[in-house]
C-alpha cells in the first residue's frame, strides 16, 4: 500500500464524473485498479473487471476495502469515458515529477521527445485522421514525464516547444528530438512578404 499511496492521493484530485448517489466504489481505487489491470495486459473494460474480480480479496486486504464484487464493466466504462483528460494528464504529470525528483541525479536532466501515431485511432467513417501524441521521456530515470496531443493540422514542432515550456526544462538539460526539429527559424513566426 505504501508504494501506491502517493498515486492514490493524487488520483483523488481527479473530478468524479458520477453523481454522489452513484459512487459505490471510490474513484481513486477504481482508477488505480484499472491502471494495474492495463499494466498487466488487460485491454478491455471486461478485462479490468476480471482483474479486479480475480484479485479482489488481495486488493481489499491491501487497501482496507470491503468490495464484495468488482464494479460492472458498464460502470468502469462510464467512469473512464467520463473523466476529464486534462485533469488525468495533470495528475500523471505530478506523479511523474515526484518519481523523477526521487530518482534523478541532481544536476543531470536528459529528456527525449518523440511523436507517435496512435494505432487504431484512424476513423474513416467519421473522417478523422489518426491521432498523434508527443511524449517526453526522462532517459536517466526511464520515466514518461508527459504527453501532449499534436493538433490535426499541425506537426511536432509547435507541440514540442509547448511541451518543453510546460515542463519547465531549465538551461543545462539535454533534450533530444527527431531530425524534423532541425529547421532554421522554427521559433520565429513566419515573415510577411514586403512589397516593393
């Protein structure tokens, strides 16, 4: 339990999408157990429920709960789909910052930025392009520090600049990027043509 206490406390800051009457299961525990299920290979709402059902007695003992059964897969789906993505990202960034501060060697900071296209995110029926995400990875501690969506009509360059600013990367840090970022004048706005 002690290992999960900081994350559980941070997950309590995520706004609950349910009405007060529908909160039989505490949101931080549902989120933590969903994370544990996904880490162990579950890739569906039913898989998360199966994980909680199989490990329910252990989870009850470790976290001091009295769950008689796992939440229904429809309840898990409702909870996870109703979450505010920005609030969840903020919690994960704070958790990653805590882990980074505890593990990192003082004075050394090395971050790798890389963009990826999310598999299965292309939706031809709704005419939606595949979703792209830029991740910041701390190479010295092997932690993902943050993610940011890349706008559909944009590329990694402005997303990388915004992400570095949000992370507060100080001078002296080593940042690695793809060759795409080796362009001249990427920090300047485009020049307007002058008329003769």
